[in-house]
């Protein structure tokens, strides 16, 4: 997966299109990412004890990794991600727009 935890991304499709946020969690097996404060859902919880009230919890649901793009730190615009082998034999991620190492 080309997107990693703590990357800043922009959503390019769906109800939150155009919004930016930080990746909090990755589900590589399912090709999904969780972006902080975006794609919000509500979970309704029943009261556990008598006399207690039920709750409505808001959480960020996972969305498909194809619906987010990495924001290039140099230009501040969305960019595709590529890979490059360095002379030291290390494989690094690069921004296709600026060519900078991410």
C-alpha cells in the first residue's frame, strides 16, 4: 500500500471530497484507510444498566484507499506516489509531482 500511517491525505471521491486529514489507521488486507475526523458515522449504544441512558457515539469509518491521495509536502497539492531505489540499496517513496522523497 502506498499510503502509510500519519500521512496527510485529501479525499478525492465521496461525500467528504476535497477535505484533508491525517491517516490514523491502515487496513492493508482490505485496502482501507481511516482519516482523522472524516467519513463520520454514528454508533448507537443501548443502556447497560437500568436507569442509564443510551448513547450515540461518533467515529471515523474506514474508506477505500483509492479514494484518497497523498498531499505533497513541498507543493501542498495532491500527488501520486512512486517508488525509487537509492544508491544505498534502500527503497523509498517519492512524490510524482515534485520528485521529493516522502
